C-alpha cells in the first residue's frame, strides 16, 4: 500500500510569486516572533491544489484510477483560477492556516462552478474504483503556512501589519491536468513523487516514475 492523492501542480511563475509572498509575510511577522509563536512554512516546491486525498492505495489500483480519471476529464476544458487574495483559516483572530486563493467574486462566478463540476466528476470516478467520497466541496486555496502555536499573537501581528488588506496578483493557477502523487513521510518531512498525469482535452502522459 502507498499513500496517494490527486492534485493540480503549480506553474513555475506562480511558485516564484508565492515565494515572494511568503518572504514578505515572514518579514512582517518577524518582529512579532517569540517563543510563544511557531509557524511551519510550506516549501513552494511542495505547494499544490489537492483535488482528492486518497490515503492508503493498493498499487494494483493505480492504472485503473488513471483510466477512470482520463475518461472523466478528457472532454473537459481547463479552468484558470486567479490567485489574488491572502486569507486565513478559520479566522483572523486565531489563524491556523495562511493561504492564497481566488477572490470571493471569482468564487461566485461561472469558472468556479466549472471547477466544482470537475471536482464532483473526479469524486465520482474515484468512487467507481472503490475510494470513499470525501463529502465536501473543493476549496481552491493554496496553503502557505500552518500556525502551530501562538494563533492569537499571529492574528494580531497580521492585522497590525496590514498584510490582509494589501491587494495581491500572483497570476493564474491553470487546472489543465491532474496528477497522482505518492506521499512518503521521511525524517526530513514528506516527499512527493508524481506517478502519472492526465490532461484535460484528452491529452495524457503515462507513468512518469
């Protein structure tokens, strides 16, 4: 058994822009750092949009899942998500996750509906192979950092710095393909390996490992 998930990868330019945002946030929060605050920053090379976490996966299912996903998205067009908002979960007063994602206006538009339809279709094909449905809609946000300790201090620092009020425009996250990633926990942290990639519009690349 291997641990896997389906995801959308980021382009190089978007990763570069996210790196700059992380650096800016580190500077803004740096003077507020104390022993009561602990933040884990996600390496830009590891940031992705998770379409579905599959968990423990039998290796005999990898090819069947690829075929099912290919059938599902081969006739669908790409979706482009503008990354233009900095946010937190669950709330600014006690943030546990810092993220970037689309504006609230985009989330109410037609492209967001198209993305939601794609996510539902992927859920359906995963269920056809034997994976349990997740039961919640896709949240198109990219995690920058996780606050492990000192949530209130971090929230106060973010509010004081003005970071949440500053407009950002990092570019587009292009949902043009879906990849199957293997996740391995090692002493240095998680390592992700791409097993296959399926593109929208019927273009598919085979096993890449």
